[in-house]
C-alpha cells in the first residue's frame, strides 16, 4: 500500500486529495493518513494542506523495496526483493533464502553488513546510511566452471551503473575490483554451491562505496568512495535499480553464450591491468609479468620476459601493481 501511495504522490506535480487516494486504493481516509504518517517517519517530506490534500516535497536517501522498485523497469524485475536495515551478510542471507525456496534472480539488499567479507576471507567494513551492499540468488542452468565468469560480468555491470550516475573513468582491477582515481570503490565476491556437473546456486555479492565521507587511516590510501572522489552524492536506491538492469541484461546474454566473448571488448576497455607489469602472487611466490588482457573464460593472460604467455585463474592467484594496489 505504501508503494501505491508513493506512486500517486510522485505522479502528481501538485496536491492529491486524501479522498482521491482513499477512492483509488479502496481504503479509508484514516488508513491513508496512517500510511502518510509512516512515510514521514521514514524520512519522506510530505506536505498536507486542508482542502488540497498531500504533496511530495522530497524523498530521503533510504534503501527500501518501494524505492528500488520505483526505478526498476518491468522487464528486469528480480524474482523477489528483500531489503534489510542491517544483516550479517547479503550473501549469507541469499544462502538462507535458497533453503527456503526463494525464486531465481532474487535480490537481497542491506544498508549495513556486520559480517561482510571479501576475497580470501578478508573482512568488509560496512557502515550504515552511506554505501550499499547486495547479492543475487541465481539458479542458472550452467556447468560449474562457468560460475567464476559471472564475477567479471558483475564488474562490467558495476562500471556501467556508475557511469549512469557520475561521468568518470571507472576501471576494473582484474578480476572484479572497480577503481576510481586509483582507489577501490567496489568489491565483488561470488560464491557457489554445485555438484560435479550442475549448479545449485551462484551468489554474486557486491559492495559499493558510494557516499562514505571517511575511511580508516589504514586503508584510506587504497579505498575511497564516489563522493570523496567526485563530490557527488548518489541516490542509493536508484543506483541499485540501475545496477540490476545492467547486470540482468548481461546475465541473459551470458546464459546463452556461456562464455565472456560478447563482453571482451567492453571489459578490456576498462581493464586497468592491460599492458602493465603486474606482480603475480601464487602460493606465496611473487612473479613479475606483463598483463595482456583476458580470454573468453575470464582468465588473465600474462607474458613473462621470454615472451611465454600463461592464462591464470582468479581463484589461484593475487595480482597487484608493482608499486601499489593497481
């Protein structure tokens, strides 16, 4: 009901009478007043004038199912949308939802995570009210070896969603970190459950530093936010909707192709490692190689000093710049 009232208020430039809302939605005027009161408590500024009705003055930067759906096109709607003020991890929430029978492409969004994690079990600090964290529950008909490729698709979708908001040069540090002005603003962790020849689920978990204003001194040289780098504040609900559209469109193509060939040109355009010497760290051993790009499996192609080329998997190694993060 709140969503319908929000739609009515948003569609009108002026006032909407309580009587009209009551009639259109089939509820009492007292019920309308209670819903309006609840929306105000959530941060919506709604003006009311006797004999005129209600008018939307401003909307808060809150993450709610109603706000996300407001910006989503019908053709990219996920299976279900669940939004949490605080959750341990959106990936863990998606796993729990899988056991409860949630449909394919369900989306789990949180304003804050208390136990978020990155690659290799690293913690992901998640303050409230500034950034956004979400995961998809996917149940694709794919061989398990295709699962890791979705991480790269998630990164491309992130770049495109960011470009919709603020026109900047967003880059990808292979395989999946999104970088702005040399600092990490997004991390992606993809988890999977599968048998030898079939996938139960794939869960890409994505965290964006959007509006954060400060970082711990220990990481402020490595990580930043869109706000700190550009001075622009992003509407987080709209950003989630933009990301869903960008990801789902590419996911549908990937399901047909089952490789990254349709996305190679786009990915290389944003890949910060291309043509650079990188430090490849495998089982504690460091090797300097020149990064050439990726293949259609998402492996990074590197070349040693003798010209020998090798394809490396993201799960096997860590790749860093010679003189820092990138």
